[in-house]
C-alpha cells in the first residue's frame, strides 16, 4: 500500500496537477460553449473558416507538443465524424428555414418540433412541402383520413378540404400515428381497457339508491372494473384495481399487478393476436390488422393484434 501511495504521489505532482486543472478548464469551457452556443461549435466543423481554425490550432499544438497534438487531432477527427453523420441525417438549413417560414405564414398558432420532424420525415418530403405547401400523403392515407372524418360527429367539413388542411400540418407518419391512436388498439396502449373483476369489487360498488348515470354514460370511470394497460415507462402490461377510499383523507386507493401477455385473449374480451402471442406494449405505434404502422409499413418485430371493444 505504501508503494502504491508513493507512486500516486509521484504521478500527481504539482506539475501534473497544474496540467489536469488546465485540461479541466478547457473541457468546462467547451461544455459551456456546446450548451449555450451549439451553433458556434457546429460551425467549426461545417464551415470552411471553422475548418481552417481547427487545422491551424492542430498545427500549433503539434509544434508545441507532439503527444498533445496527436490527442487533439484524434479528438477532432472523432468529433468531425459525428458532426458529419448528424448533418447527413438532418435537413439542410435552407429547407428547414423555408419550412418554418411557410408554417409561420399559414399556421401561425402551431408549434413544430424540428427534432421530432427529422425522425418522421425525409428531406424529399420536406422539399415537397416547401414546393406545394402541404405534406405528401399516399392515397391509402388520404382515404383513411377521409373515413375517420366521416365517422367523427364533431367534424362536418367537406372531406377534400379537411384533407388539404390536415396536410398543411401533419406529415404522413404523424397523421398515421394520430389515426392509429383513435382505434381500439391505439386507445388500449394509451389508456388501457376495462375488464370485469371476477371476484367483484364491493369497495367501489354504489350503495342502493345512488344514481349511476355518470358511470353508465361514460362521464366517470367505472371503478368497479379493473384496468389492463401498458406502463409507458417499462413497456410492460399491468392490471390496476381500485380499492375504495382512504379512511382518513379519502384518497383513492388502488393496487397494480403485472399481467402476462399470453393471458390477454382470456382477460380482455375481443382481444386476439394475429400471429403468435407477444407483448403489445413493446411497439407503441402499429399493430392492428387494418391499420398501417407509423413508419408506413409493418415490421417483423411488430406485435400484431386486434381489439374490438365497440359493439
């Protein structure tokens, strides 16, 4: 132990400590620049002037210390590759600025997250929007939206006008996800589905003489039934059971237990797997036989199922 302690003290001498403090200062300064002014950091790798600054800095570092120059060169190469890959996967600055300008003109009250947009669309789709003022949708997606608006009792707009307006806001992936979330399968993943409790739930049953219109009409949740739902944090199935009110503060009591997805066809009326049993919580966007997944197709790893709760 004494030998190790002496070796550590030799390594961490005053000169080494000064170098570590200097390195830490540089790293903190870079972190502050990246956090507060990310555009400045990105411009070093994406502009000619920034590349010249990095090249001259590397040459000066080599002239001062070969090891430090080699470490700096390797670090810059790694950062440059990351910046290059990110640039390839994102939109061009000009097209993104055009998109935001158009949306600020036609949809001033809408806020668009460009990070989510980059995951949902391609550069070609963005260019199409900038040229036509609306997102490209396939004929199948257009027909699905028309069918959904015709079934909606709150929308009484000519179907063609409704489609044209929606295409100024939603790209195809976004509207497919929105439509899917209105199906029985989508609502199951978001809100869960009520199932009867075989043992009954006397703690939640109403006393004789109490009106139950609020529960039978759907205004209030029928807590005599359990809820089978997806836990969006763990992507696992769980069953929530209501256990009445607390004796002191009157708070709602409940208990949660895990559910085996192999038992879904028995526990949930109208539930069926289209293929082998699988966990429907793993793929949040997709799954039913008559609904297209958000990505525009179906994946082999997708859990496909049907749920028909409406009569």
